[in-house]
C-alpha cells in the first residue's frame, strides 16, 4: 500500500521555444570561431614579425646615405694562358 501524502509541486513552466534552447550553443560556437580567428591573426602577425627580423645582432641604420652620381668605368682584360702537359 502506498501511504504517501500528496505534495504540492511548483508549476512547471512551458518549454522554451527551440531558438531559445539553441541560443547558448550558437553563442558558444560563435565565441569559439571568433577566438580562433583572432588567434590565427595573432599567430600570423607574430610569424611575419619574427621572419622579418634580421638574424645578426647588429642594428641596421634606417637612414640611407643620399645617392651620389656615379661614374662607371668599365675595362676588360682577357688573359689566355695555355699549359700543355705531355706524358712520355
């Protein structure tokens, strides 16, 4: 026999619409996508900066000397030398 007394229960609200149930999942997905895009952008920019740093410890000067008009002189000297080795 069941001797339990009836208990007054809180009323159960009607179920939320489907879009409200899915909203937290969509928001979490959008946050993950945004975090991935930002992370990829940071990684790429850090990689570009690391690749552009010269490997030598010397600092290069950013100011270039003004270009002077150059006189180009060109001469060509050809020296032909023959060495004949005979075995015998």
